């Protein structure tokens, strides 16, 4: 037996992964829609699924193996708890000022202009849904990590070559 | 009469825009799905609609007025023609090597590593659909313009402050 064969999630994973034994963005979207992990929230967009896979995809295959798949479910539960806390008035959506507060309280130091760009990008009709909240947080974290990794002197400024800038900003 | 009232597209625009007189991403998605402007291709994702609006949205409202709306239809027709040319084997999708060639022939100078990151991000099952092709091209153009605007000495390198880097890469 492979060790994973004993894991209760293994059968579920193999059913979703199909023949190639890995989960891609479309398979993930179907699975999240079926399991109802997004609760009463809207089903996940393909875009958010891609961003989540990109975050965990250490071998850059664009797909998830079993361990990455389990990590994702743990992470999703974390975001769900976080979303419920950020949604202070319990409206089921995060409003612009709630998103700003959440980003600041996660420790990001961003100007009001940057925050307003982020809100503009991720709101629908003035509200941020769970799906987009996750996409926003994952993207912000990945971009910040990319930046910090290059900011070795911690000066808050990084000199990017064009090729590196495009790779960083197009891949997440 | 406002000058736009004479325009044959005006009635169409007002019907889509609704009460606020501007077209947001969800209204655009509905309209593109109904008009079948994507032809035999898949309907546009909300993500691609947002990227297209971000591209034309000069007043940063996240919505499109009438002139932006007309510009978008012109641009979409251009991309459609371009897509048909790039899809050399007429398969209805752009394959990874076709996308690489297209990006190079548009004048972007990117390393094989950067090209492969882009392909990984925008393919579905090894194919790039029209929807994602448009998202990819618009994003690449906007990011390149953002970079060049800062690269005043044309050295191929830009020093980004953290806040500016996040604004650039999160807003498109
Ligand atoms: Ca709320
Ligand atoms: Ca509207
Ligand atoms: Ca083709």
C-alpha cells in the first residue's frame, strides 16, 4: 500500500483527479462546487481556482498532487473562518471598508490609493464575495512574497528586470 | 439631443447599462454572451470582462461609459481577427507554441521561462481559448505599458516601491 491509500481523502482525490492523477483548475472548480465547501457563497470561479493552484503548485505543473490538494482544503477552511470574522455585520459579503481593515490587520502596509485599486478590482456591485476575497488574499500574499524575496536589503524597493516583472505579475 | 442619441449603438448600450448609465463587468458578461460576439468560442468569463474594463477604464470607475463601450467592441473584433491568424492549424484554439509565436511576433521580448509561465497560467488542458487569449494579451499589454512608463531611461529595469508594485500587479 502507498501511505496515501490509508487516508480517508485518498479515494475522493483519485475520483476528482482522473487518469493523470493530478487535479487541474477545472477539476478543482467542479469539486468545490459539488462539495459545497463555499457554503452558502457562490461557486468558485475558474480564475480563483487557478490562483489557488498557482499558490500551492511547487513543481509548476499547473496541477495539484494529493498533498497539495489536502493543503488547499486546510487553507480554504482558514479563509472561510477569516471571512466570517472580517464580515462584521454578518451580511455574507465583505464591504469595501471591511476589506481595507482586513488587509491592514493582516499586516500589509498599503496606501489608500493602492487599497482603493484592490477594492475596485475585486468588488461586484460594491460587495466582495467569498470567491473574490480568497483570490484577492492569495494574490496579495504571493505578490508580496515575490517582492520581499527580491528586497534583500529590506528597503521597500526592488529593481525589476522586464522579464522578471512580467513573470511575477502574469503567473499569479 | 445628446450626440450619442443618434448613434445606432446607443439604444443597445442604455439597455445593457441599466439605471446607472454605465456597464460593469457582470453587465458586460451578459451582453457578450447574448450577442455571441465570441462566436463559436466559449462565453467570456467575468475575469476577462474585468480585465477588459480595467484596460479601457480611464476614470477608474470600474465601469464603462458609451465611448469606452464602443472602443471595446472595436478591440474585440481586432482580437478575433488576430486569434484566427494565430490559430494556424484552424483548431479553434491556440496551442502553446502558437501563443509563444504570437507573443514574440507582437514584439514582446520574453525569455522561454517567462513564456512558459504565461502558457501555464492561461491554458486549459493544453489549449488556450479565445477568452483566455484576450485576457492574456490585454494583461501583457497593460503590464508592459506600466513598466515602460516607469522605465524612463529605457534600461529594461525599473525600481518599484512596494505600494506601486502591488497597485500595478493587482489592478489588472
Ligand atoms: Ca459585510
Ligand atoms: Ca450598470
Ligand atoms: Ca490551433
